[in-house]
């Protein structure tokens, strides 16, 4: 049964992220056509992150108590609905509302899938299983932009949104037909009230370090998805297909190296892998504005993907270790709220600065923030040296 659950979860996640990736090259251009400034584009990105971030801890906690299947199906159905409603937007305000609904759907997909993967692993080779999940996510996102750019050039933007809706409904049907009605995996013991669980997590130094790392690594999504298409169209007169290929180079490299680095995370120091990967990502992001050609950008985004392949399985495995203490759904909900927080903060802050300083600064500032945050997070995650006299948290 666990093999069927594993196949179904990975297949559903791959399908839905292909759908999400399809709209990546199109959304910023669509928003600009509706009159979005750099700040407004940041708000559109932030709306997705805000609704998803607020809901994920509660969805995760409820799933620990009431089962995961219903939440996963609901999230996939919301994704399908938003795929259609994107085609109806006629103003920036409409786009913000649609992105808010889209974010609510994401709150019921990613943390639930992560909790499933952690429970399937039964505490063994967690990095490897997180690598599998990341392969499904990044393979989907990697294939999606290429298809999205192709659709944009050939049939126009609405074809991509319709495809996203169809793929999301297909994933929902797959989950409904295959996954058991109640979770057949080990159910976490009650950890106390929802708020008390969250309070204990947020007072734990190691957990806060993991959340800081998660937030910082996700801020890079803002310049990558929101401003890279504009940078390429304005300075390189790039086609939709070329934009999709650059974005895909990052996600495909990421997917290809998830398994080896996931297995390495099970044997090696996860904290060091997290710091190494974050440093590589920072270098790649900082270098983007200096790129002078399509090929240069392909190589830089492949480098960024390599950094993510090193850091993401280690980060997910660290979170899974803490999930044994707090409940996997609860931990993954908070873990992904940190992700959405990074996107929200980056979208609002970077979007406003782009209007004043220019697109290049979106990449410089994000790179600097990621590098400094990675150093701080590594210090928080690293176990404290034991002393003869107890002085507090030994995590």
C-alpha cells in the first residue's frame, strides 16, 4: 500500500506543478498588460504567498488529526478553478484576488505531500524521500515553463491557463481514486492543542534556524519568476520559449541531482550541505544582471539549480526530524509558511525597490540576504556544545 501512496502522491505533485510551471513565463507579461507596476507585480506575487502562508500551519495541524486525503483533493480542485479564472482577469485587482485563491489551494497541497513522504519513509532515509518529492516538484516546474512559453508563442496565454486547470483536475481525480479514505500510515500522537504546538516550535532554536533558511531560499523565487521574464524581454528581446528554457534549466538540474544529494544528506552533515547550497545559489543570483546572452543565463540558472539540489533535501530532512516531535503535518505546515513568508517579504520589498532602483537590484539584494541568512541559520541549527551545568535549550 505504501508504494501505491508514494506513486500517487509523486504523480499528483508532478502533474500540478507542470500546471503551475506553464503559467510562469506568462503571468508577469499578462500582469504588465493589465497595467501592473513593479510594486503591483510584487503584490500579485505576495497575494499567493500571504494566503498560502496563513493557512498552511492550520491545514497541517488539522491533517495530523483528521487525515490528509480530503485536504489534498480540495487543494487540487482549487488549483483547477483558479486556472480557469485567470483567463477572466481584466484588472490588477482581479489578478490579486485570483492569486489569493491560488495560494489558498497551495496550502493544502505541498505540506500535505511532504507529510505523506515523511511518514512513508518511517524515519529512514528521509533525505532520499524528500529528494523524490523535490524531483516531482522541480521536474514539473521545469517542464511547465517550456510548455508555457510554447503555448504563449503559438496559441496565446489562455491556452496555458486552461492546461493548468485540466492538469489540476486530473491530479485531484488520481488522488481520489487511489489514496485510501483514511491515512493507512502511522498517525502521530496528539501533541496538545494546535497553538501550544506552534508555540513550542517557535521557541526552539533549531526549528527557527530551519525556518529562517527556508524563508531565505524562497525569496529567490521573486526575481526569478516575477522579474526575469521582464529582464529578458527588455534587454535581450527574448521569446517566450527562451524565457521558459532559462527557468527550466534551473529546475531540471535541480531535479536531476535531488536523489544523489538527498542520499548524501542521510549520511553527511545536513547543516553543512544547507550552507554550501545556499552559498552557490547566492553567487548565481547575484550574477544574473551581468549576463549578456541567453546561453549565459542558461548556465547561471543551472548553477542555481545545483545549489538548490544540495540544500533542499538537507533542509527537508532537518524539518522531518523535528516533525517527529511536533507532528509531521504541523511541522511541514510551518515549514512551508516560512516559504510563503519569504515570497511575501521578497515580493513586497523587492517589488517596491525595483520601481526605484531598477530590476538588477532585485537580484543583488536577494543574493545578499540569502547569503547572510544562511550563515545565521547554520549557527542556529548547529547543536550547542554540552556543558557540565545545564543552562537551557540543548537543541
